[in-house]
């Protein structure tokens, strides 16, 4: 049996964030509303879906929303969830009532929520860079939260996962061509947004949405490092900009039951547009040296 892309066909979903827990893959997404406000991204809540076989998906509905975050008023953007010591932490960018973007944390005893807001922003800088958090716990127990557009930044999360090392503070990753390739985003590199941080073998990967010189729409690219905090080395394009495609793309990567998956989004549902996206998945393999060849958009994946 084979799945068919987009994975979710009854609503518009974007910004996929997979999390494997036991024999189940949980997929957190954002939700593009049908009716737009001010002709811009109109996003109020985060959704969760799960599968055990990559073909049959269970809809867990809305697991966290702007209504649950007293201090936020708009832009329920790209999240990521992680488990630590039996609790689940959903990191979410939101627009604050008093202006600017920041990163909220929802906490739950279950991967499918409901998530309860921490009560205040976790990361809140005086600029608009605090979006698209990606979280990873290394083998030594140190947890990292990377995020950012147009700059990639990170904090060292404390073991409680709801605070970070204030002495180290928010670290700005050097935005160099060696790390992220020359590109057309604000830093002069291709790094755009939507980082996805993980480790495979001894190599750390940073996958992200990127802007090539002369290209309007995002493609996906990756960089690697031998250390969790860099220096990063540009690896290549992961998914090319599709012809006639939408403005954004957004990566989420995981290994599930021995298979490697890239989740991404497109505008391919009926009525699709840059503000009406839909989440898809492709299977891929790593080369022996850890590099990854360009992954094509596809119709779906084999059941497992
Ligand atoms: O979905 C809203 C924003 O668009 C995300 O935060 C970005 O990664 C881009 O997908």
C-alpha cells in the first residue's frame, strides 16, 4: 500500500514537524485558514496527526491554539515538539499582543495534548527574528533550540526545557557563505527560515528553507557540522524550488522504523496558494559520507 500526497486533504496544513514516539510518528503542523485576514498568512492553531504505517493517518485535531496563549494575538507559525522525562514540549512562534514575534512553549503529558502555555515567551528579542524553533536533545543531555529568520540563532535549553542558559544567552550563528552558501536573503546567504536540527551518526544536520540568488521562491538546503553549535558547512540543495510552486517550503526530518523521511509543504491541494499550503512526505536515503542527494517532490510513500 502507498500513501498519497498531500497527507491531509480536508484542511490546509503547513510547516510539518514530525516526532517519533515508540511505534508512532506524530506530525505537528500549522493550519492555514480558508478565509484570509488582510490577504496574509491566517493561522490560529496547531494540529497533530499520527501514523504507525505511513499510510493511515489519525487526526488528533487542534492541540494548541492562540486562544490558549493569553499574551499572543496572531501568527500561529511553525512549531516543533519533543519529549523529555515523560512530558511533551511544543515550541511555537507567535505574534505578541504588544508587538513582535517570540517563541511560546506548550506543555502536555500527552503527545496529542492538550498543551498548556508556559505563561510567557521563552525567547523574546527586540526584533522579528524569533520564529521557526527547532529543538534537539543531544546524547549528553544538552538540549538546543535553534530558530530564526533572517539569522540563525540558538539558546541552550536547561533540563526543564522551559528556560535557557541566560549566561550564554541567545547566540547568533555566523552567517557565512561557507556555512549557508551565497544567496539572496537578508544576510547575503541562502539561509532563509524554518531550520530543522538533528543528528545522524556523528554528524549534526541543519536543514532549512533557503533563497538562491535570482530565485523568489524558497528551496530546501542543508548544512552539517561535527559539533552541535557549528561551525556549519554548506551541504547542498535538498529539495529544489518547484516550477510554478508557492513562496515557502518548510522541512521536517525523521527516521521511523528504519526509513528516513522528509516532510515538506506545497500548494497542491485544490485552491492551494502561498497562504493555502499542504503537507507532504518523501522517503530518502543518506549517502555513505552523510551527504544527501536532491529529493524530489513525490506522490506518496510506501507503507511500512
Ligand atoms: O507558516 C508561516 C511561516 O511560513 C513559517 O513560520 C515559515 O517557516 C514559513 O513556512
